[in-house]
């Protein structure tokens, strides 16, 4: 039980740090691309949206795999 909880905590910290890295990439892309950010940063926005799915601790402490299937965009 303790090993499983430690594993979940480690995975959540990894997800949170990955989210922070992608967030910084998105900020950089917006700043560099300026008015063209809607077209040039679209792939980073998609990564950002995917990385926010199931992140954080939440009230019920569910693991990210228990939040339901990821929805693929039709782009």
C-alpha cells in the first residue's frame, strides 16, 4: 500500500513538472511569434491541453488514468 502511494506521488510530481516545462515553452512561443502565435504555437497549445488532463491532486486523489479517456482533436 505504501509503495503504491509513493509511486502515485512520484508520477504526479513528474506530470506537474512536465506541465511546467510545456507551460514555459508556450509562453516563449507566444512571446517570439507575436501576432502569428495562433498558427505557429498550435502544436504547443495541444501539448499544453493534453498535459493538463488529470494533473494535480484533486479532492478525491484519483490517478490521472482514472479521469477517463483522452479526447483526440479532429484537426
